């Protein structure tokens, strides 16, 4: 059977002119000479294009010498590295398509840093995310999440108002690419970050049409609602603010280290960083500094000796080169980046806080309030969706739960039913007030203060934690449900909840909305939903109307 596609990585080069001459001039010719790269002109593509290939045999692999000393047996196994880079212009836009190690021929400064991610948030199925690379602003750690079978955005826990998402992988959601036409029902996956890695057409016409499709998606496509948060955190672009931030950072670089500048691996180099064993850092006119890892102290020392006003430029012009071979002078570099991309800095301008990450400035907390409000609105569901009756005037919570069990006889009444707390034998825990046939936990509350609503959220968290982490609690609850339902509802022995419904009535009789929540309760609900989402449990808030509310709504 003929193969129609091959997995390749494609980059968008927005600043390169769409001519073969401009494409070639944009490359690092010294690197091409060192690798012995061959230049070809692929006229069959019928678009402006150049094609470079190389294969370089290095010295013995890095394990040969130390293993010879360990075993007393000397072997010589050379390493041959190959790569291909195809630069082509489609409708005036230059793309770089790479195979093997060809991606190392594309200068980092030429790449559109959000190209692959822009495609990913529009075309990857948010229910089947297989991987993500994120960075929390203001914290030095890079988080890499991998899920072989794929999972949903909430379960992955990457939605965060202070988290920059730089890489997403997952199943493509019905994209009209060459692979889709020949997939025969097989899932197609993609990885999107700075570049975009996915199956592309092999035939010239198919490849060009695939690139046109990708262009249309990035320009005209709308992000999935579950993934649009990725675009909410964008670098500061205001020139006045950026100038003030760079001046503040320049002063910080000239002062003794106080912890506000930390080491941060560039997010598009997380795989290369794991492979590298030697780093050559060059800042200023001195000889390059060689070390087995990135040395932040050396970089800060080199920046500190520069004159005020020139320190950031020195780091921006400085380079960090990664090598796989611990003796890098004769080896091919894995990557060369700006020294500034390796530092993360926290800087304040008045009451506003900013973070430098990968050479770009971000404002800490700038989108927090909008993120909270959006998250709350998505959690609220109309009572009619669950067929919940109105709240009878003067009824307490137990009476309302009885009313629900009559209106929904398939739901199980569990109000006042407890299990023993495995953490403290003298305590008992109520898991939920009502249980739906599909295992949704329903908790009911008549709330008049932030304290009572927080108590409801606390109960929800305790229920989830015990059912997820205590075999004893699960067994008790499963037996209780089977007994009280007369075996009508049979939960699996390893049952864990996937959804919580918080049915809430405002004690004053007012309509319960995200805006009517107390400020403390808004933040608490937002944080609780995020924490439970990382455990694969979603929360829905269902405002329960009174008869008077229904009348007012009908009259309006």
C-alpha cells in the first residue's frame, strides 16, 4: 500500500522574503559549511523553494570511552547525524519543513514562536490532549505533562491564569489534510509549539495544499472554547512599558543577586536540554565558557561587569550552545540560543508585577479576574437541565431533597446517610445528598453567606478525596448505595466520581448567579474547581429557583 504522508516538523518564517535567494541568505552559512550541507533546487514543487540535506559522521559515540574504562574493552562506534530542510514559499509565506536533525538548520530568530500552538488550539480535540509543556509565571519550574491515552483539558490541569502554555499535543479534530483523506478511520495526532509536527502530504501538490490548509486554520480558525485560554496570556507589547521593564532589569542585573533572577530552560528546548551534556556560553568578547550545565552565576557575573544600559543587549547578543558530546569543540551543536532566553526575572513597576520569560515580558495577574469570571460562568447550569423542581417556600434542605427524589424517582436520596471517616474513627462523613444513576454526586445547600457556601465546597472536596484515595471509604459508599437503592444502582467496586452538582438556593430569595457570589466564595469556587479538575472531576453549580423567582421570570 502506498504511503501518502510522512511525519514532519514545519515552522513559519514570517520575516523571510519569499524568494530562493532570500531563503538561502537567511541561514547560517558557517553552520552549513561545517556540516557539509548540499544545496538543491526542487523545481517539481512549482513554488519558490530550496532544499538542503546533510549527513555528518562524528567521532565515537559518547558512551564508547567511559565504557572502555569500565569494561576494559575498547570499541569504536561512530555517530552519523543526518537532516533535511526544505524552505518553500506558499502564497507569499515562507515555511521550513524539516526531517531528522534538519530543524537545527533553522535559525531560532526567524521562527514564529506561536505558529504551532496557534494551530493546536484550533484543531486539537480538547477531550484528547496527550501532552503539554507549560510554565508558571513567577516560578522557575517547567511542567511537562504526558498522557499516552489522552485526556481532557480540565483533567490535565493546565488551565491557569498565571501559566504560559507553549506546547500542546493531541488528536486532530477533523482537519482536511492529506492524512485525513487516507486515514481510514485512524486517529491523526499533532504536536504544536514553536513548530508544528504532524503527518504532511508526500506528493508536491499534497504538501502545498496541506500548508495552505494550515495557513487558513491559523488565520481564520476560531480556537476551541476549552483551549482559547492559551491565547489569554500574551507578552507585553506596549513600547513604553517594555522600555521601563528593560531599564529596571538592567539595574537588577547590575546589583548583587537577590533571587529575583532565576534559571529557566527555554520552553521549545525541553527535549534538547535533556540530551545535552555540554554548554558553551559566550557573553562579550571573552573566550567561551564551557560547563556541563547552564551556569546562571556565570551569566549574571558577565552581565554585571557591563556598563549600565548595555547589560540586556549583552545577554541578547550572547549565546548558549548545547552539545551532546562532552568534548564539544569537534561536535555538531544541538542548538544555539540567546543567553537572555535562559533567565527568568520578576520585576515590579509600581503595584504591577511582571515576569521575563523566554525573552518576552508578561504581566502577573493581569488576566486573573477575567479568568475567574469566565470559569464561574462556565460552571453554572440551569436547573431545568437536571429537571430540578423549585424550592418550596419555607422548606429546609432535607425537605427539598425529598422533593427532588419525588420529582426524580431515579435519583437516590442519601441526605443524612453517613460513612465512617477512615482518617478519624469518631467522625462520620456525608458524601452527598442525592446520587444520579450515572454516579453524579449532588450536594444541596441553602446559602446565605460565604461561610455556608465554603462549607459546601469543603464537603465536596472531602467527598472526592475520600472516594479517590480511600479503599475503605469507597467500599462503604458502594455498599450504602446498593442497600438504599435496593440494588437498583450498582456502582463499580472501584467507583470514583466524575461530576459534582452543587444545587444552591440563595437564602434571601434572590437569584443565585456568579456575580451574586461573595468575593471570597468566587475565589474559593474557582480554586476548588481547578483542584478537582486535576483529579478528573468537574463541578456544575445549579441555582435552584423558588416559585416567586419563576413567576418573576415568566412576567419579565
